[in-house]
């Protein structure tokens, strides 16, 4: 008989059990469910709602259940419906009717909201650590290549020369925003819903702030009706995860392009590539391709959750059971993608000579010629047209800018002097762009200093909250 089956004349149909059960996926919440139950039953005794002796019996038995699940010796039953009922059923089997006192002053509605929030807090902390690990690899690669010049692109056309470290650091700052979004997601998740009961609160003299302190929550929810039906914190996390995957997908796309024979900017390590079943020569960037592909999966989880929530009346509805598979899948996908893509970056080789050669082609310093004329007093739009004509002449003559003589330059405009012959040098172009955030090495060093401060702040926040989720 179901623990809730007192008013029913018939047993649940087996097909209905299969359709409604969430045990196959929400059993991963057993640690949070047991921790929440222990805090709850301790509070019941403290408030004299149940005898201390009964609380002690329940705590001992439920800790035994925890060890059984950890050792994979616990018998799950589809008839239990979910992890909460599975644990409560086992508890009552162990200690008899006294086990039924555990559910005093709470509902599965606030119980699952609690478990999910506790679980997500822990996972956000782990994800933040993985983000920092990725940032550290990016910083390391950037420092290795403070002298390496590459072509920067717009519209996938060579545009202006950059330092490779500048390019890598762009992803550091993307990930910094991802960390900040996870931080905000943690803050919204860090709210205790337990004590809201089914939807209206409870008539028992509970102490919600005691439970919040026991479980490491910074505050309690304000409205019981909202508490049991709120999944905004999940949606906010899924949105943050989706944007992080967008950043990882952009990086993956560049790694794929850079590893082609046409670019040959990087060589991925054999341990992070795969071969072809038919073409012996192939070395495929499958890690990066899957990172790119899994982004759509995470987007889909966000859309699924938004769709579940869009028409639900207050308060709890069984539709909310659909929140967990989307959440769990996103967490697993993002964690694995962060880890494997970080390892791919760490182990890949960089063809600096190929990058340098590419940074000298296709009139990549043309903007420097226009800027030169502007500094001589010419309006930029006029200078743009003059240099455009210069490039056109080079194309017609089959020359690059570095092949031009001072006489060639003066034929275009007399403002060019001998120092203009240096303008074709990509190194000079890079070092001239020392504006804040620019690509010059002086600017990159400032970015390194800023990155170090960011990493220190992230580490401080992580260490502070790691203790709370491990409480």
C-alpha cells in the first residue's frame, strides 16, 4: 500500500506507476534528502513537536539507510514513486510507526524543492571550480604566447594582427562572466523552502531558521505558495549554463577551424582526437565537435523548462517533476564539456610559424596606413579611401604592402614619409595598439593583472561557499 493510499479503493495501475515515477532519476538526490530529513527531525524534537527519543531513533535509522544506499545495498522499488517515499518506506520498515513521525509538518512539495536547491548549490560550487580550472589553463597558454602574433578576423576574413594571448584572454573574460552568472544563480538558489509544507505553511510551531542554519542556507522563503512552485532558480541556472555552452561552442568552433590543414594553426593531441573508420589518414577534432553539438542539448533543456512553467497555476503541479531530468542532464553535460575541452586546450600544440606567416598576408596592416595619414591631419574617411586605392594598386601589381617603396607610397599621397615603410610590420602594428583592452603587450600585461585579481576574488568566494555546502 502506498504511504498516501488511505483514501483509495484500488491499487495504482502498473502502467501509471511507470509513467509517474521519478525514482530512476531523482534517486541521485538521496544525500540531500537524508540531510534535509535529519535537520527536519532534529528541529521537530527541538520544538517539542515529537519526543527527543523518537528523533534519535529516526536519525540513527536514516543514517543507516544512507550507508546502504552508498554501498549500493538499498532495494529501490518502482512503487515508491520517488526518492522521498523510498527512504520513508525503508525508515518505517526499520523502526515501525515511529518512522512515520518524520513527515510531520512537511510535504513532498517543500521536500523536493529543498532537495533540488541543496543539490544545485553543491553542483554550482563544483562548476565554479571547473570554470576556474579552465581560466587557469587559458592564462597559462596566454603567458606562453605573449610574443606570438596571429591574424585577427572579422567576417572570417583577415582583419588586423593580434597577439595570440589577446585572443585567448577573450575567452578568459567570457568565462569570468559565466562565473558571475553562476554566482548569481547560487544566490537565488540559496533559499530554504522547507516549512512551506504542501502550499499553506503548517500549524506546528516549527523553526525554519534553525533548519536553514543546519543546512547552510542564508535565508528562508517568504511565501509558502510561491516556495513550493518556484523553479525560477532552475531556469536561471539553465540560462547561465546555456550561455556558458555558447562560449565553449565558440571556442570549439575556432579549434576546429584552426586544426584544419587549410589553417594549420594548431595540432590537437592524439589523445584528444579520433580517427576515421574508412580513411586511415584522418585525425578528427571530435571533442570540439561534440562540445559544439552538445550546446544545442543544453539550450533544449532550458526551453523545456520554460515550457513546463509557462502555464502552471499555483501552486504545486506534477508537471514540476519534469524539472529534474533537464537540470541533471545540463549539469552533467556542462561539467564534462568544461573538463574535456580544458584538457584539449592544455595538450594541443600551436604552430607559431604558421600563425606569424598568416599575420603578414592580405594587407592586414592596411588600417595602420590609414591611421598614419590621420595622424598627419587627414580626415579618417579620406584616409580610408586613399589606403583603399593603395591596396587596389597592390592587388593589380601582385604586391603586398611590405614590397612598396617610399616612391610607391608618395605616388598615392605625399603625406607618406620614410617612417611609413615600417607600417607593414605586424609586430609594430600590434604594439601600437596599447589602448586599454587593446592587443599591445603592455595592454596584455594589464589584462593579466586584472585576470589575477578576478581569479583571487573567485577563489575567495568559492572557498567561502564550499564550506557552506559541505556543512
